C-alpha cells in the first residue's frame, strides 16, 4: 500500500490516472470499448487517463464498467475507530448546519 498522506493533489491525480489506464489494459479494453460501455465519448476516457478535467460522474461510470464501485463506495465512509467516533457520527445523521466561525476563532 502506498502512503498518500503527503502527496500533492496533482500527484494523486496522476497516480489514479495511471491506475485507471492500467486497469483498462488489464481488462483488455480499448479506450473506445470502455467509452462505449460507460456511455461516454472516447475523448472523455482519454481525458480521464491523462488527468484532464472531467466530471465526477464520468469517474463513477468508468468505475462501474471496470467493476471498481466498491472502492468508490468506501471513499468517504466515516472512520469509526472508537465508541466516541460512532456517537459523533450518529449525532450528525440529523441534518445540521455548520456555524461559521468568527475571524477571532
């Protein structure tokens, strides 16, 4: 496992783009085949693989075709490492607004 805690955003994007390309190739798909199955244009797949700006929905579509949705589902799951974490998480299930902090805080 790679420690990504000190990675710059652009380095993480590059890493994920490389992994996307590698996964597509491992599944023996061309960009055109992947694009067609995901309902996207070939340019969109190419842009994703090169790290150019594309929408998050496109990433989800590609992940679905490549059978990698479990990783996306786990992306923002709460970290519940203690009973206190669980209590805090359950208290946020009721929708609340976060108060703006004063500049003095």
